[in-house]
C-alpha cells in the first residue's frame, strides 16, 4: 500500500513538472499549426556549425532559454556526405537545398557531378520570390548551394556570376571582393539594386525587388567585434528583417534561406566566446522570424544545421562570467597585434599580453605568448590564441594537431538538431537524413511529392590535398 502511494505521488509529481516545463518553454509562436493548413511561404534557417554543444553553449551564454527551446517540433538530422562520415558545408548545403548526397567541396551537384535542382527552383516555378541572407560571403558554400552549381566551392568568381544572373530577389551578406565593377554593372542590368552599408539597407528594403547587399569584402564581422552605433555593417537580424520586407512585399509568397555562418568560423577558430555570441545572435533571428511568422499565420519555419564544428566540449570548469565578459574575437585581437608590430617579437608579445587582459580578463604566460606568435599557417596564430583562451574558460576543442590533419579543418560528424513551426511543421519530427528536409518543405508547400529521402551510404574517397570547410 505504501509503495503504491509512493508511485502515485511520483507520477503526479512528474506530470506536474511536465506541465510546468511545457508552460515555460512552449511559446505560442513556436506551436505547430494543424496539418490541414498549407503554408504559403517558408523561412529556412541554417546555423553553420550549429551542433548540440553550440546550442547548449549559446543557452549558457545567454543565461536563459533560447527561442529555439520553445519550439513544439524538434527532430534531428544525419549529416554525412559521399566523402565520408564528416561533411563539409558545401556537401551538406547541397543536401539541404537539393535533397541529394554529394562529395565534400561540391556546390549544387550530385555525386555524378550532375546539376541538382533545388527547393528554390521549385518555389520559383510556382511564382514564389526567393532570397538568401548570410553572415558569410554571399558566394560562400551554404548560400551558393541555393542558387549555383559548381564542382568546387572555391570557384567563387563563377558562383558570383551565377548569382547576378539568377532569379533570386534578395542576396545579403559579405563577399564584395567577388563583385568587381563589370560584374556589378551586369547585376544592375539584371535589375539588382546594390546596398553596401546598414543605413542604405534600411532605405532600400522599403523600395521593393532585387536587393544585393555586400557589406564586407569577405565575411560580415563577428558580433563580438561590432562597433556599436558606429557600426556600418548590418546584423544578421537586420538583414533578415530587410529580406522579409522585400520578399513579402504586397503579400507575395516567398522562400528565404538565412545562414548564421560565423558560428562555424568561431568553431574552426576554437573561439568559445565568439561561437557562443554567434549562436545567441542566430537565436535572436529565430525569435524574430517566429514572431513575424505568428503574425502572418501561413509561414513554415524550418531550422537546422549543416554540421557541428570543433568537437567542442563544455567542462565543469566553465567560467561563464569570463565567457560573457569577452569583448573581442581572437581573430580581431590577433589582427591588432599583427598589424601594429610587424615582425618584432617583444612588441608583439607585450601587445598580445595587454590585449588578452583587456578583452578577456585572461593572463597569458610566456610560453603561451610564444606559442601564439610562433604558430605557422594562415589561421594558426588566431586559432592557437583562441584555443588557449577557451581552455582557460573551460571549453575544449579538438587538439590543434588533430585539427590540422583534417580535410574539413575541424568539422565533426554528430547528428544536428532540426526544429520547425507553423503549418507543415509536424513533418519534421524525429530523426531524418538531411536529404529529406528539402523534399518535406516542398511537400508542405504543395510543390512536390517530397520523394528525396533515400539513405545513401558514404563512399570514402582518397584524401585530397586541399582542406574543405
């Protein structure tokens, strides 16, 4: 009798706790709409390198539940490519855009190098407006897979040429170096309007179609490195709002892909603070999209990642105060050291020690300073610096030696989260192959049968000489 009473009490307690958690996290904007209703538009958000650890670290950094945590539909996706168990962004984004597996480094082509039609192709045939937004270059792997086809992701000049001739209505991000004057003239002839700073974006977004935003020669600046009110580059949130305004003008149906691309870059760089900040900034975009989707009532919102990055781990030594107190990325700190002191070791060492204390409240010893300054390779100085600082904050990554030997330069092969909200969201429950996601989006929108769901095993190829990441 006593045991039965204990069991009843336990069941009631668990049920009560479940109700409380449901009330706390399941916000109305994140609810799955009835399946009988068909969405008119879709917002497809991809966190590059946004694996389970990046999600958790973002939540710890924020000190509260993320907008993602309140979403009623939550699944997961397998990410391997034809190259092997660990994908790069090009192969993963091809799967997410076209529903096929391909080899690492390939943009918008299947395993036999044939052009792979995308979910945007299907949307455009149905008269929907399409666009891409990214915090990386607009010609980078993830956005490129939604409008271009190339045998190698490094062919960014050719990808840029395909962009200006595409049917996209919006492309916002970095990458101005791939748009010389003659290419911009061609873009203008094709109806594109160019914007290059935050203020112009706000003005031009109100005017209508074909908006090309190029806000940095390379990638848009890390959130940690932004210059407050003096910043000329828009945030990912500001670019997303502008894209939604342009694409949804006069009630048009649309398909928008938004990439939080610098989560991945911070993971490659072993920069825990920058990675956490980028994750929180991506979640702010999620919150805004969910808010606007609730008001619209007929948007499907799908959120996932292409892969995780860095083999990141959160230890019991994590110093959240130090993490939240970071005032610059390691990339920015090292660039300041490198630009100001040439090849002279002592001035560099003094500047590095001073900046580490100012930006992260971290003390570097003489051996750590030497390891950073004497590191060899394109990204090695900043990555060595970030690795040391992140370890002091209680966040671990691949060893530097192990990462150097990887073709993806630090991706890892875990399944990634999938979230969905709005009409059609229930299709995204459970575990799936990443190739299934675009077909499910098309099926929800009534654009196709959603037949892209085959389980293609990875085909291990001989390692190449050039890293892909």
